[in-house]
C-alpha cells in the first residue's frame, strides 16, 4: 500500500519568532520498507521549547536541524507496516519521528540512535509518553532530584509551573516534603497549580510584583529554583536564594526568540554571597537511568501521587508553526501536541 | 605603659571607588587590659577585595562595617602585653585586628569569634600567614579542590592570576596535573605567572583579544574556571566552557566599584548547553578544615612545590585608602599589605 506523507522541513533559520517562510510543507510518497525497517503512522507530535534552539546555527547540546531536513520532533505513533521482528503492526511507539505524518525507521538502536521505543497504552494514554513518562518528565525527575537535591521542608520554586516539566517538578517536590511555589503566566494556570497539583502557592508573573509575591510565598527563602523561563524572573529569584541554594537551569523560554543579545542574570553575585550553585541540565545525560525513573513515575501515576498530565491537542500538520509558536506566547496550557 | 593608637574608621558608605571623605583617621589612647585580654601591635594589615563589599549596606556574607566602626581588616601582629595565659609577649598572631596600630583582643574563641591565632614565624614569614597560609590561600585551596574539582589533564583557567588567590589556585592546579592558563592585567604579571609560577600560559586581558587567546591557549576547551574578576571575562569564558565544566565564583573585582547595575553574564545559557555549573564560594564555610589545609600547604611551601607569595608592602596607616584602592586599579602586584 502506498502512503502519502505530508511533512514539515526547515527552509531557513529564523531571527526571533519563527515565521511561515522559515518552513516548507510538502507531500511525498513513502518509499517501500527495507528489511529491518518499520513504518510508523505519527499520531501525536510533541511541541517542545527546545525546538526553537534546534532552528539556530551554532554550538548547542544537539546539532541544528539542517536546512531542507524534516523538522526534528519527538512524537508517538503506531506501527502500520513492519519488516522488523521486534515490531508488529498495531504496536505503539515513541521516538524522534519528526514533524510529519509517516516515518520510516529502523527498529534497532544499533542502526539508528533515535530508535523506536514500544510503549504500553494499557498503562497510560499515548500522550503521557510524551509528557510525564517522556522527555519532559525525565527532565523534571533528574533535574529536580539530582541537581536540585530538594530536602524535606526546603522551599522549591518552579517557573513555567503549569507546563509539562514544571508541573512534574512541583509534584515531585511535594512528594519529597517540600514547600512548593510556582510561577506561571495566567490565572487559569495559577489556579491549576494550586487546586489540581497541590502547590502551596503560585504567582502570576504577568499581574503580580514577583519579588514581593515571592517574599510572601517563601518566608524561609528559596532553597531550590527550577528555571524554565530565564530573564527577569531568574534575576529576581537570585535575590532571595538561600545559603547553599541550588538553581537548576532547564530553559529560558522567555529569551528564546530574542533578537537582542540575551540579558544575563545581573544578580549572579548572589551565588557568591550565598555560596549557591547554578547548573544546567540536559535530560539525555541520564538516558541509562530512564527505565528506572519511568517505572517510579508510572507507579506514582497509578497511585494518584502524580496527576495525569493536562494535554492540549491541536490538529493538522499544516498548523505546525502556529502550534509551535503557542509555546512562546504562553497560549498553551498543559502538554501541547499536534495530531498531524 | 600607654599606647597611642592611630586607626581608620568608616565615616560613610562610598558610591563607586572609596574616597577620603568615606573614612576618618583618628588617634586614641589604648585602654588598660582587662583579665583575659591581649594587646597586639599590628605589624601588617591585609588589603583584600572583600573589604569593598563590607563598606556597602545590605545583605552579604558578612555584616557591613558600621558607620563609626574601625575598618574591618585581617592583619598580623605581635603581642606586646598579655593578661591571658595562652599568649606571651613576643608571640606572633593573626586575626581580624582592624585597620589600626594596636588592637585589644580577648584571646579566647569563646569570648571573641574573631579570636587570635598564634603563628610560627620560624616556619614561614609573617606575611605568608596573610597570603598562602591565610584566607587567600584557604580560598584558593577549597575553592579549587572542593568546588572546581580539577581532574588530571583538565584545563584550568584562573583570572586575577598573579593575585594572592589566583597564584595559589594555578599552582595547586599544576600540582594536580592540570593545564593552567592565567588571565592578568599587565605584562609583568603575565611573565610572573608563566616564568615563576609555572603556568602553561597567561593572557594579558588589557592588550589581547581574550576570546582568541583563550581558544589558542585552551585547545581542549575549559574544564574549570576560577573567577576573581567577573564582567566581560566571565562571559567570554562561558562560551568556551566544556561539557560538565565548573565555574568557581570567588569574586568580581572588575565590578566592585560599579555604580551602574552590574552586568550579568549574558552567556549563562552555556551552562545549559554544556550542563556546566557556576557556584559561589566563601572561605569561612570550611573553617573546621583550615588546620589540615594549612598543614598541607605548609608542606608544599617547604618542598618548593608552592612558591612563597610575592608581597608588596606599603607604609603608614594614613595611606590606608590609597593602598586599598590599588586593589581596584590593579596597581598592586602580589599580596598587598600595609605596615601601619
């Protein structure tokens, strides 16, 4: 059977917010499978802030997407044809499937580092494997526990609090006996963090004086700050960081589309005053431990200690760009996915 | 016997570089000793960058010097009268003696947290106890070894390289088998680091393109950066930091007299790209381990593995302010002390 695959390619590198001319959308026919290969119908494309970085040239933790290449994307899908003994038609999988409707993949890690991982949709819905049990969940788990090192009764602040990473960070911190204060960009997200995720407080950075609100919400100061946003908020937190505090640099979404040079944290000398630490993390560094972490997180989900992630599903591969840009405008709420 | 004590008090808090009107110099008579007290003739006052911070109001790792208080200073001196059984006339001591000619001190830690420490001038000259075997040496030792964690064959970069801290950092890094690259502000300092301290290279940041010079001197990238200066140099190093690199924030002398808000390190997102760490240190946090560290450092000095520190001695308590300000103009070379 012939499959027609509509896909998104990177056409040029954006300055600031990505624009339509930076992408090409084209439809091609899927070639026949070679032995060892698998054809996956992409069901859900994950939209992640890191994608913006992949559009840039220059040194980063991952190579840039090449011009003319399919836009790199984590995704989940279902096997529709298989020439590989390890995969059967109907299996659900995740992997770096790209922003497209169909993906031909080799099924072996040895042949293909972005290999397919089979997932059990009986245990959790497919989108959970792009959220709590996927990269964002692993990012939260290792970033908070290994780098943030929260101790019972510590105060943990997390920005992007209602996001896929932030919501898991806050919930794990609660499980570890911490006081948890979120920072988010609208009232619905603030309410969600407090009422549904059980955060002790959450601050609306668009309507509140963040410095004053943090002082009120963190009377014992801030022991751990998990930063997804960068910019002014990081600077404000630095002024309230405790002795031996830990700042986990996970992202800086408020700066990703800057065309002006990024503003550094002017208050970084508070690291000296408080002998505090600021450390960058990358989820892939812990790949060998993903299995154990996912098992522990799946247990927490089953026991209701972690909520199932909020998901916002958009539709149509032609809507890839407006969907991606919702990450930067903050219009998304929960795990943002695109059904292509 | 009556002693006349000329001393420096803080009169007001400076904006930018300290000025004469920020200080009062006065002469008072030393009161008679009470039981348990010791009178110390101050021989050498240590000039340290941290003093600038103590002149400011506001939260820091040490309380500010109060207006009207004797200017806080580490110093070394000799006991000239004693009402304490643990100290005899003629003993050499170090402590927070202040910017003055005579200091009355209780001899017990229990009575006085800035208590006197007896030192052996047979083992090392008095000024060494204000340098390699004093706070700067301890800062270098613990900051480099505990926080910087240099591994053999790592590349270690240190700014303020010819200074009391930087010169010890670089020499210990060499002892640990690292490639060591200094950054300093004039050619004599550069030559001293390479020819006398055995650094592999040293960069003159006033005459060279620091980014290009670092790339040439650090072909394997930078694993550890020990930062004494802050500002642009920190930003430049961030662009060359290696995966899992460690940046030790010890000071930012190039920013201490800024009246404009400090500039943050705009390239701090390289911490994320490289999963690197930036951590502030304060020597006092390791006080319980000073004895062991000093014994190890004294051994290295005896064996010639550490050079005796270069010392620049100025004279006259009335020259306290111009001497202090040499730290910020970079006119000092080696450990700067004032014989009052």
